[in-house]
């Protein structure tokens, strides 16, 4: 009985009761900065392909499922100033689905003669397609105007902006994602000509930073953090720590929690501060191919009704054969 109640509550929230949503976040974002900052495009200085799939709250009906593919690299010139990238993301939550496609452009300012430090300014433009599948809902009144007949969709433009600074042992970045979602109107006009109150992306600010510490010839430590703010829900804070062994295997963990920086009218007082912990492994099967897996478990009340969150990823670096003679610096971020 309790399980049915939880499912019913979740489906109602998914369908019509929640207006804003936190942006899609992958536990392995630290290995693909393009997912949180358009200024990251071209950082690896070779063509880089990344694919990731995330299944959240395994075993829970209607639970989120997310996938993304991205490709970024440089427009080659004397100073390698221009980075470009593209990313497609698919996100499904109960009866709702969002398909996003973005192109990103980064202007990379060289700060020293050795070309070890750069300040990057990035901008991205894209489209979000929101869909609602009425067939996935169980309802009492078949004539309810709030329930679509079949699958309906609508498309909205969007933009993002970011700044990213890096050296061989440090990085810091800030970005604003979903810029066109700053307004508070969450009713969307779908293809059947009806306004539905649905879950819609909201604008987010990301702050990220990390460093690399060499412990020995074969062990390096990479601590980092990310703060995410949408000005409606709780402020999210990620604390991460990874160790790299023999330039081949990354092992690490991430702790995600909500922090209260100021009072927000949209949040009722007394909400439980929940947290999640991720165990992450990244293995370089070859010099240019990385395979990753992470498992997340949450401390909230839903923990006993699902089997955790699984995420797999693959990253492939495609070196420019015409530039193999250049000195290549390791890219740890």
C-alpha cells in the first residue's frame, strides 16, 4: 500500500504539480566539463567524444532516465583560440520527456608563452523539445483537460554562457545554463494547442573548481567541488575526490547535499536536508579511451524503495594525426 501511495504522489508531481526542475546532472560530469560549461569546448585540444547513460532510482516506476552524447574540439589555427562543441541530451521522467541539442563556442585566451594557462569564454545556443505522453498516465476522468490525448510536444530555444580558467594543476569555472528560462511562467503551449503546466527547465548558475596534487610518481589526487543554484529549490553542493593510479585508473567518490545560503519563498520551512553519495571508477582501456561507471545511493526516505542510481560513460579522444609532432600536455580536468 505504501509503495502505491509513493508512486501515485510521484506521478502527480511529475505530471502537473511541479513547475521548475533542477538541470540534468551526471555524477561523472567531472570527466566531461562541457555538460556544465560551454567554455570547456576544446579544452582537450583534440576531438573528444563522450557518451553517458544514467538510470536513477533503479526499480522505481517512472524513475528518471537520462542519456547524452557530446563532441568537442578545436578550430585549428596558430594560437588555437577557438573551441567548438555539440551536445544532445535526452531526459525522461514519468510521462514527460525532454530532448535538448546545443552548439557551444569558446574563445580561448592564451595567458603565458608556454601555453599552460588559458582563460576561456563560452556561449551556447540550442533547442529544448518538451513532450508529455498522456498514455503513460492513469487518470479518473477521461475528459480531464489537463491530461493530453496521446503524446504532445513543444519546442523552445535556449542559451548558455560560461567562463573557464585552467592551468596544468588548477581550474575554476562559472556558467549560467538555460538562460531563456529565467521567467517564472511554466505553462507551455503544446502541439494540440493547449497550455499544460509541466516540469520545465529553470535557469541555473554553476560554480566549479578543482586542483591536482601529485602524491608520488604513480599517484595523483584530484579534489574538486561544484555548487549549483536555481534560486527556487535548495542550493546543491558537490564535494569530489579522485585518485589517479599509474595514469590508468581513477577511483573516487562524490558527496552531494543541499545547503541553505539564504531564505527562499518557494521552499517551505522544515524541509529535510537529504544527501547522496556516489562511488565512481574511470578506467583507461587504451591511451585514448576511457570507460566509466558510478553508483549513487541516497539518504532520503525513497532509498528503501529503489536500488540506487547507475551511470555508465565512455570517452574517446581522437588525436589530430597532422599534429602528432606537437608536445601534448596531459589533460586531467
